[in-house]
C-alpha cells in the first residue's frame, strides 16, 4: 500500500537522522497522512520540512522538538493549529501556507523570534493584531488571501524587508505602510490597484518591486526617485507610455513589461499578456546596469520591435541613436554678405554689443565671431556663429564655397545707395545657387544640381 510505503520510508529517514544526530530533516512530498512517533525523539532537530504531504492534524508529541528554528508545514490539509506550536518560541521561520485553516490563533503572536512567516492562501482576515507582536519579522508572505485591506498591525513590523501581497483584493495601499522603511522587496502583483500607490514614493529602500497585473494605465514620474530599485515588474497592465524618469534608476538590472515573469516569485498563469507600449523613453538607453528587458506582448513600433528581436544591446543602441538625433545644440550660423565697405563688420559688432570702432579696417577673408541671443518665446539661449566675409571682389570665389551650409544669411547694403548699387539681388541669387556658373578644377563650367541651403 502506497501509504504504508511512505510511512516506512519516513521511519527510515528518522532513524538515519537519529543515528547521525542531524539537525535538519526533510520529509517533504512523501504523501504522509500521519507522522511516525519516533520523530518526537529527534529533539536536536532545528529544521523540519513537512511540506507537500497530506497531514490533517499535528500530533501532540511534535511539541517536544523545542530546538526547532525552522518549521515548514505548507501544502498540507491542516484545519486547526495545536496550541503547543505557540510554545516553540525558538522558531525563526514558520511556513503555514496552503492549508485548510479557517482561523489563525492569536497565540501565534508569542513566536516573537520569528523572522520569516508565510501565511499564503490562509483565508486571512484584516484584523490580526497579533501580527504586530512579531517585531523581528523580516519576511512576511500574505499571498492568495483575498485581503481587501491590510491588517494595520503590519505597520509595527519595522524590520520587515520583504512583503508578499500577490493575489489579494487590494484597491489601495494604506499611508501607514510608509513606516516600513526597511522594505526591500514588495510584491503587490495581481491586485485590482488600478493606479500606482502613492505611498511607494516613501519606500526609498525598495530594491525589487512588482506591480504586475493591476490594471494600471501609467507609472508615476517619481518612480525615478526609487533609486535603489534593481528589479521592476509591471507586466500585464495597460501601460501605453513610460515616464522618462525611469532612466534615472541607475541600479536597475531587470525591467519586466511583457510576458512571463509577474514578479520575483511568480510566473504567468494564463489571462491577458503584456502592455500597450509602442515606444520606450530614450533614457532607458542609458541604463548601464540593465541586463533583462522584457517587452513581449507589446505593440512596439516596427523599428523598436526589430531591435528587440536582436536583443537588449540592439534596443539600447536604437534608443541611444534616437536620443543623439534629438540633442539640440541651440547653435546656428549667421553669414553676413554684401559688397565691400557696406558696414557688415560694424553690423556684426553692433549685434554683439561691441563698442563702436571708428575707421574700422576692411575684412580680409573671413572673421568668425559669436553672437549670443535669447529666444523670446522659450527663453532658450542661442549661440549664433557670425561669419563676416570680406566684401572685396577678390575674395568672392572662395567665399561662395561656404554658401551651401544651412545658415541665416544677412545681405547688407547701404540704404542711401539703394539695393541696386549693393547688388542685393545678385547676392541672394548666389546664396540660392552657390555653385552655379562656378568653374571646376579643370576650368570647365559646371551646372550640377546642388543641395540648396536653408534660407531665412
Ligand atoms: N555713417 C555710418 N558709417 C558706417 C556705418 N557702418 C559702418 N560705417 C562705416 O563704413 C565703413 C565700412 O564699414 P565696415 O563695417 O568695415 O564695412 P564692411 O562691409 O565690413 O567692409 P569690408 O570688410 O571691406 O567688406 C567704416 O569706415 C565704418 O566706420 C553706419 O551705420 N553709419
Ligand atoms: Mg568687413
């Protein structure tokens, strides 16, 4: 009989542990319905794993194992917890998840040495004041409990570093959660939160965060302030855009926005996938520590989709290239042209705010001097590089070579003598067709179509 076999196998394991004086014993996944009494003699045991069996009750004599530091009772069929469990005050780790418990007794609050407690799938109620007594807790698992609010006593667990709230009914996170400022890992995936909880802004030490499967349409810009964040999971939401501030998360190694991994504990189990991202903020291209970027199941634009297919480096390259193309230099070329002695150099000096210089000498070749101006619409500072050409005819053929660049062209003439005398039309023609009629190096006339400069 299968049950008899499991029982005998267990007895053997117990006997081995007795002989070797083992401090740890793994009796998980054996199909046990009852425990051999010989287990009660292993008083030296510090770690006992009874998970994934079919136990419906725990025998009284198990309470003799007073040295136990870690007890795993998860995935059994326990309906009640015996009171002697409250006497195992050395316990640092207790896993009661996935049983058939209807209530959790208050005396669990006596286990004040506990650092790790798992109550996943335990039909919890939000009124569990005894939780607040477990002030040494560093990790608390409350997944799969249908909680619509959190027990306020949680706010007293100042040492908590890890909190698992996956698959509950939370529509908001309370403000008092900010007291848990030691929190490093927080899993609030698979809740109906809808919006990114504001209280997270205060949890500055967060290193791993999952907000997957919450029906969120946006991530806040202040997410960039959670500077310790290394892993961020936001899959299966309705995100259409990401804030560019995500690029401030220098420590980010993993960003999950797509398919499989819901959080640092859970993978996908059916339902809707992905988000609605078409683009990514260009700032993501500068996240040097990023090693995993999951964008599966998003309607990415064709360019980004192609880069994503190639891998993370290609995505980063694509984003960086796009960012470079968008850098604004706020510089422009200002080219002053016109006949000799019409006042080009003096005009450039006046634009620069230089003092008036009587009897200014003629310009030989080109002089380049900057002019600083402010855009009246945006207040942006713009640097104009003023190119002041000598107007004498002898310089003209060489100057024309510069007339193909995009620039602001300023044709100067003496108003008293009029535009005709200043050959204004000819100068404009020269700017429009800089190389028309020019001779090539062999002395032939060339009339090739040229790139037209930007004219203003
Ligand atoms: N009265 C008057 N004289 C000016 C004005 N602007 C320039 N001048 C004089 O005109 C002369 C030529 O001025 P420039 O600014 O050197 O002329 P330019 O066009 O740069 O001359 P090139 O460099 O030879 O092509 C100088 O002697 C200036 O003093 C003006 O607005 N009014
Ligand atoms: Mg001059």
